[in-house]
């Protein structure tokens, strides 16, 4: 019998998605495997939520923004049992809830809620976000989802600025769900649907390009407005 065992060679390795190792490792693997998609979902949703709710997006905009969604959608195509629709809709809901929280805190706590941030970079970003909100109004909430840093500061700025609740709510639904679903699904299509890859890359690239253009436009308009304000003061 030992000779037969030696000639038969080692036991075959586990295939993709199968568990191998000691009985404890197999048991642990069997317990974790069904949970893998939900662990993945919670990590992505959590990062999206803290991006605005805790201002993490001010300092790590690409970890909590478009790049996370695009990469997350691509990873969803490779994780067994993961659903792109659960991930994408969950991203939209997480983005919506984080913006609502930012708006409520801004409205309840007022300007000191933002101005207590001591970083010079943050204060400068707040001033630009104020101007962004003044320039675009209702659309600022929608567009901000595609603009790094601004997406984290716009909700409290809208709350402080007195934007009506239902007006902010409607813009938040459009911006959060549109942003969350569009970019996440685009990332998924680049991996899972070969014929849709060009279109998916185009959507992802367009979203990133739009965020850059919106940011540049806000800066240019802000500078023009400052110059127009400074001229009368200088003349006086």
C-alpha cells in the first residue's frame, strides 16, 4: 500500500475557487468564500461614504472617487459571486447618504463646521467650492460628483448656503446614482464584455475629462469674478 501511494504521487491541487490545505484552512476558506463579495462591497461602499461624510475625499480624492469606482467595477467581474448591480447601486446609495449627511451637518452647524479645518489647502478648497456653488447652483451638486475635492466639500457648503432641502435632495439623487452606476458599470464592462470595452473606456475617460474641465472652468470663472470685484475696490 505505501508503494502504491508513492507511485500515485501527491494529491491534486485545488482548482480555481476551490479550497485546499488543512481541515481548519478548508473550513475557514469554505466560510469566507461566500462572504468575499460582501466584504468587497462593504470596503468599496465604506470608502465612498467616508469620502464626503468624513472629508477623506479632500485628502485622498482618487481613493474615494472615480478611480475607485472604475477599478471596483473591473474587480467585480473577477470575484466569484459578485454582482455588478449590487455593487453599483450600493455605491450610488452610499454616495447619496454621505452627501445628505454633509448637507445636514453644514446646515445645522453652519460655517464654523468648515472653517475649523486648519489646513491652508482645505481653506483654499473651501473658498473655491463656495464659488463653484454660486456659479452652478442646482447643477453644482450633480457636477461636483465628478470633481475631486469639490465632491467632498460641496454638500456642507450647500447646507451652509441655505439651499432648500428638497432642491438639494433632487440634485443629490441625480448626481450620486448617475455617478455611482455609470462609472462602476463602465469599469465592469472593460473586463466582462469584450465588444463593449471601447465604449466603456470612452465613458470612463469622458467622466474623468469632464471632472477636469469642470474644475478648470470653476477656477477660471472664480479668478474672473475676483478680478471684477477687485477693480472697483482698487478704483475707490
